[in-house]
C-alpha cells in the first residue's frame, strides 16, 4: 500500500539518528551500498511528490553487489571509500532497513565490529578491511593460507584458526612466530592483540609444533619471553642473490653469490634492549624498533642531524622558550620529550636505545600514530615539527590579523606584509630554521581577476613525473593445449583495463584482437589469488603478481581447477590413518559446457590441460597423419608436429593409455579425403563421438585422480563428484580440486616446478636489451611543481568578482627559502580507484643545490652563493610497497663530517655517493651560509 508521509519521515529521522551514534567498542555495524542509501534518502525525503512519483523512487531491496569483487560475495573491492561507495549503519538501523526493504542476497550483508585503537588516547573505529595474514607451518613454508583478522583479535584467535586449518590437535603444544624478516622469527603471545603484536598486513605467521618431543626453532640471547635480546657488536654475512638477502650465522657454502661482510651493532630481535658499549662520536646512536616504528626512527634521525635544531635542544635553550599555555600546543610536553631524546642520541654513551617515552608522548597527542602499525615518515616529521613549533612558540597570545588582498600592489610589498603577519603569530626555532614563503597565483577563467597570495611553508612536496605506461610479464595458456604455455612481456597504459592486456598479447601473436577470448588470473601459491573481470583497471595488478591469461572458447564457462596430491599420515595412537591434501603445480581454467558435462568429460578437460596430448591434427588436418596418430604410430620422431609433447607426465605407458582415452570420442566420419577437414573439438567441449575405443573402461586412467568441488581457496571439500553418466551440477562459481592419488603423484608426475614449463616469446628477451631507465632530475620535479594547472571541479576556487566557484588556473612559485629546506618526494599516489608507489630514481645533488631559477623574488640577484646554494644533510628512505615496507635514513654527522646509514638500532658508516637511491623519500638540505 502507499507509504504514509509521516511514517517515512519517522523512518528517516530514526535511521539518521542511529547512523550518527557514537562508536562503542565491540558494537556491530554494517556497510550498505551508498547508491542504494542515496536512493532510499530520496524516497523518504520526497514530501514534494505525490504518491505515484514517490513509488517510482522506491529503492527496492538492499543491493550490496557493487561493493564485492564478484558474485561469490567473498571479497570486498579494494580502496572503497566511505560516503562515496558505502555508508556505515549500526546493527539496529541495518536490521530495520532489511526488514522493511529486504536484501538481494543473504550473503551480501557486510558485518564489521567496532575496535578500540591507541595505547593512550583510546579511539574507536570500524575496521572495514580486516588485516590479511599468511599462515604456514614451520616445516613447510610453501603452503601458505591467507586469513583475515581484526586488529583487536588476539594471537589466541589466530592460533585457534590455524589449529583447524592445519589440523593440529587442541592439546598439542604450539608456538606462533612472526616472520617479520625471512631470517628472523619473533615469538607471539596468546594474550596480545594483533595490533599490540605489531603485525602488518601480509605478515607471515609460522605455526611450530614439537618434533620428536623437542622444539625445532632455537632462540638465541636473553629471555625470549619478552622478545628482548641483548647482543653487542658483531659481524653478519649478508648474501645478495636475486635481490633477496638472508642473514646466516652458521657455516655457509658460497656458490656464485657475492658475499659482503658488514659491521653492525645490536644484531637481534627488534625489541633490543639498550647496549652500553661506549660510542666516541655523539649522534651515532641507533633507535630500536618498537614494532613497525622504523618510520618514526627514520624521521627522528633526519631531524636530529639538523645542527641548529639539535644545538638548541642540547644547550637547553628550549627551556626558556617552552610555551605551556598555547591552546594549539601540547603544554610543552612534546618539546620536553624531544629534548630528552636528543640528549640521549647525542650523549655519546650508548650505541642504541629504545625511544619508548617519546613514542608514548607522540601517541598521546596524535592517536593516529598510536599502536604499532606502519606509518609515513614524512607525516610523522610534519606532525613533530608543527607540534614543536606550537610548544616553543614565543608568541603567547596570537593577535587577530585580517588578511588583505594584493589588489595590484607590488609583489615584494605584499610578500613582506604576509611574512611579517606570519611572524606576529608564529615565532619559534622551527620558523627560524624551517619556514619559507610561496607565491600562489590564481587566474579566473571568466573575469580579469588574478589573486596573488604569499603563504608560509615548512617543506616542499614535489610531484614525480609519472610514466604513462607500464611493462609486465604474463603467461598465455592456449585452449588447444597443442601449443606450449608462452611467456610474454607486454606494455599497457597505466590508465587502461584488463582487456587492454588481452589486446597487447594478441598483437604480439599477430592475430586480430577479436579472434581470441581470454580470462586473466593472478596465480599465487598453486591457486588463483584472483580472477579478473575484463573491465577492471590495470592498477588492480600489482608489480610481483604472476598473471596467467587462459584462452577461452566461445560459449564455454572456464572452471578453476587446483592440483592437489594426497598424503597419508597417522592420526592417533591406534594408528588410524587419514589423508591430507596438498596443493601443488599449476592451477588451470578448464573450458566446460555447464548444461551437459559429465564426470568423464570433465576428467578429459583436466587431462587435456595437464598432459599436453591434445589433438594436434585440429591445427594441421592431414588424413594420413590423423590415421598414424589414431593407430598410435610409436614413432620417436620428436620433430613431427604430432609427437605428443607432454607438460608434466613422464610415463610412456600411461601417456599411451591417456591418448586412447582422449581419442575415444573422435568421429572418423568427419575426416574428409582432402587436406582440409574439421574434427570435432574433444568431448569435454560438448561433443559426443565414436571411434572404437569407447568400449575400453580405462580403469587405470580413472585411478590417476578424483574430482571434487572445493572452496575458492582449495582447502575445503564441498562435495565429491560421482563417476557416472549423469550431467554434473556446475556453475560459474564452481572450483574443482584434482586430487592425484599418491601412486600417480609418485610415479607419473614431473617433480620440477610446473611454472617453468613455458616458452618465452621474443618480447621477453628483447625487453632486456632496452636501456634501463635513467630516472629524473630533482629539477624536473621542481618544474612540475611550478607548472600552471587547472583546478578540478572538487577544488574549485571562489572568485569574489564573479561571485561563484570557478575552475581557475593556479601556479606556485618560490619566494623565499628557509635556512634548512625539507623536500618531500610524493612517491605515494592515492586516487579513488588505485594506490601506487612510484619507485622512480630521482637524481638530487648532495652539494650546491641551487633553486634560484624557481624563485620569483627580484632580490635574488643580489644574494651571494652561500645564500642561494644548499648541501644535503639527511635523507629518509622507504623500501617496499604501500602500507608496509621499511624506513631507514642517511645523515651527515656535523661532528665527524661523515655520512652514516641509520637502520633502526644499527648505525654504519656510509659514503656520500651512496645516498642517491630509488628509496629516497624525504631530503633535508642546509643552506651553505
């Protein structure tokens, strides 16, 4: 019936009131599709409409399908944004809407718990994306399972999940290890939460059980119960091989690897205790990692090596200028904590220490840095500099200053006025040392108005010139299986979609793009990590993904099939045996006709993919050759186009049996006498055939493996498929497990890496000949920063002359640079659709940086060289990808005048020519005067 206006108004106010409720720990909230929610808002707000038009606005049942990657409703799309993609509602509001409007699919309800974060300032938040961790067993790190956990879950929750996954009995003792580096394991303890244990997304968690009554993993050093290992100075052998490194402490055989001996201090777990070996040079003090705090350590080492700042704190001058009443400050507490830190770093009494007190103060005043997640070193640097400024501001009561328009007055007059106004409200060691002045020019597109303002800055954030294309490897798996899997290196537009990848491959193959239908997959650990849709953006493929493109015949579904081998083990004291399935080899997409496929036909599809004995004569089509193949001419001519290549099989008798089995359905009547004939596709593509072999039962062939329907992870059996003539119940969401018997796995299958069975296209080899990218110059980044740009609609500027928002053009220029110039290279790019890290090499000078070309202040001509040129004194580095990785720093010590490398607690001598790397993220320059 019609919806009464009063009832809808009541519904609207109730739901909106619930949506605005405070977050409470452990409460349940739900994600709801933003488009549906906006339609519902229109429906309940439409008091201006009559009944008919109101019913047209009815939102229908709640549909969350656009928030998921596919119809299985298992995985949310990456980088969803609140308000743009989804709205958050508490359980009561969600239940009311579901009861009133219904839900398209029961599995599409997205339930999330409110968790509490922060060590000191407790902050509640809804964890939209749980943390994905990798779980594996100590004895076998190759089989890795990915599981999602909340940051508020305990290690006991992870243990419970792992015991089920790896079938470890409840009473069996177990240890969990955090493999934060390939060579270092840190024990995890049940009572701690995921956040307090400093776990990162993608972290490998290792489950160790006793072997012969003993623990295999031996921890060295002090009490491993609290993770505090004290070790003095030592030597570590670091092996560099294929861009990975392993630290080893036992005797090692060196084979073709370069071996470096690096002197390091404090080798041990990352919660190392202070070491008290005397250090002669002040400032060469490492900072222990407290759990993902390398971002903080990197920023602190950079700021610590700014002489003017450090001398100010070392000499206790700061005490006279502490501002404890500034409402924008932190009561002087941040400045006091930083001063203590500087005293410790520059005491010369210790080689490293744990900056716990400072971390505590930072967490108190900036809850976003609480806990032990990885953060951004430049963000921490920015917070620290702003906080120190307010704690040390010499202005106790800031005057109100009305900003004046330039109104055509000379730039130098307006600039001086802006700077004086800034200094009247902001006067501290930070302003003296780190603040400079921009000129910002905004030009209205419709009227003659040009707005000129001068704004202070603390660091320059420079964009990096981006490549518009990316090159990636992919493997093409032909449907015919009469061609080998082939590896290609293709170049596609960064802004493109998955379909462009198909076009790039067909172009290299020299065939029309429309002639080949493909499905793109990401293969990881013997399973499909993701099956892509053609319209998904190319950015959803990450740098190190293994992309397999499967050719797909028209009108066929492509079912994922995982290879598993069965092993027997004793389960209990009564010697009852049980089987366990282990993934191996290469997963495949098998072409299937969903409406009439039997067990026998699906079996052939799997054999066609894995045995590489598919119908070669489909391509060639010569009668006598067909006959020779059908009569199984045992010729050993390997050059014959019909010699049955094999992918993964090594038993000639079994190959012969499988060949007969696959040929049982070929209809000889289809073969004409001339050279051009067509043979039906094999029966697993939907054909039925008669060639004479179908009287054979092929009992031995059917003993090779069994087929089961499993979950998308290949770990849980949903149902066993029966070997009979009935049509199988299959859908596009079905995943098949191919469970090879122990006998078949041991006797017939190749033991090498299946992924190696691929030819390389010439594109793979020729790509290596290209000159490596030489990177960009720092000046290129400055040019980009000072280039005039048109504002987006979202950033439109209000023109006081036109009285409306305009997409104006804006240009930044430098007016005045500070004594210490901090440059931030914007390596991380975030858009609504993608997140990316640019690892472009930026060439920056270590001496004599002169940016006067970008300064528009006419007085610059009278500045001496010392007032124009800068020397580098520190660099913050970031290694690895988004949301994780590792931060370190290079810094020049102003006492010994040498460069050093700071990697958490380790400090080592470096050289000036080694500081320019792809990892450079934040640069600190000091003016020569």
